[in-house]
C-alpha cells in the first residue's frame, strides 16, 4: 500500500504548512519509480501558482569548512526576524542503500527543533557535486509551503558544486582561514560562481589569521574576468556567532541590487531555460533507453571493427528512434 496520500490532499496539506505533507511531497518528487513520475508532476502543477516567491541561497565549500554550523546560526538569526526557512541539504549517498549518510538534522540540533524551520537531507545519488535531479522541484514545494528563504547546502566536493548555480539566486562560498593552502585547493570555477565569500571559524587561534585570509581571497577575486561582480569577503565564526548578521545583510543587499538592475530576473529566466533543456534530455534518454533497438549491437560492432565512429552510430540510432515516433 502506498504511503503517499492522494495528490489533492497532499497539495492542500503543503499549502496549509503541514510539514508531514511537505516531506511526503518531496519523497514523491525524489522517487525514481516511473509510476510516481506523473503523480509528482500533477502535484507540482497544483502548486505552481504558489511558487517562485522565495529567495534561493546555496551554501557551498569544502568538507569541514563549517557549512552546517553557519547555516544553523544564520537560520536562527532569520527566525528571530520572523522568517520561516527551509534547508535542503544534499548529502553523500550510502553505496549500499542509496540513502543519505550524514544526516544534517543531527548537525543542526537547535535549528532542527525550531517550529519555523524545515530541514530535509537528500541523498546526492549518482549526481556529482551538490545538486540532485529533484532539487529544483523540492524548492518549489518548499516555496508553496511558505518557506522563505530556502537554503541549499551542497556536498562540497569542489568543481562539481558548480551545478548549484543553475538553481539558486545567490551562492555563498565558505572558506577556511588557511589562505595560502586553501587558495591552492580551490578550483577557479568555484570562485567564479560565488556571489559572496565568508571566511569561517574566525575564532580562537584562527582569529588573527582570518583577516589576512580575507585579504588574500579579495586579492585573488580581483583577477576575475568580470570586474563588475567581484564578491565581498566577510569574516565569520559560528562558534562566537560573529559575522552572521553581516552575511544576511550582504545577501539582502545583493538581492536589492540584482532586482534593481534586472539581473535577478535574467538569472531566473536562464535557469528555467536550462531546466527545460535538462528535463528534455532526461526524458529523451529515459524513453530511448526504454526502447529496444536490435541495431544497437550492430552499431556497436561497427565501431569495434572501425567501420563507424561513435558519433555516426549515435546519429543513426537517433534517426531510427525519431522515425519510430512518427
């Protein structure tokens, strides 16, 4: 028997701020079963009029940089101002069960028990980096449930986190005070996608080094190709609860500026275009893989025997598929 209630009840529950319904809705969205795909789309269609209203923020950085700690302090700061926030945490997957293995609720104990906060750990599955196939849809459900802002915590695996840029409005990159070593380890692409950078763990013995690190990062960012969008570098400590309000004030300033210049809308529109193209590729590949093509083995042998290139074989298979759809 399915644990998912009927779609109308699920949609009504989400719009009524029922966290249980929101959790079940995201479970449906994340399901890999083909039988759940149409149900998930029906649910999204019922909620579309209540989406696209929240600010979407990604928090990324290498493992151990303190993403969960900073998100907890930032979340508590936001709830004090009356915000209802959602945290979608992309966790590494278990190779055995495919489930999330870290469990961010245990790493955000205060935030997890707050009545105005929804935290959802999601396994990254086979997706490299910080974004799963259902991340964007999960955000829409959270928006329909009245959460704003929505924070995505990435896995923090480096260059793979670049994909999160395609689903959020702003990217907050966290870095450690070890400026020299850290700068060597950060991929240029990650620096390119950051809208705001925060040096974390600026407390104890690291406090004196944080200012030096911040200057080093600011200097490195000065070499970006786009000189008009050099992000600010802040100094924070989740332990001392310092710099947290400055992070939020900077994000709000970025939002105001982006809205004023039309960059916010342009980014959202490009994201929608990218999402449509990605969904098209996914559906086409799924449909193609679900079809039986006896010529596939023949094409394979032609490539093996150097009678065809991979590209030519792919083109012939695609043409055969398109002909079969007429």
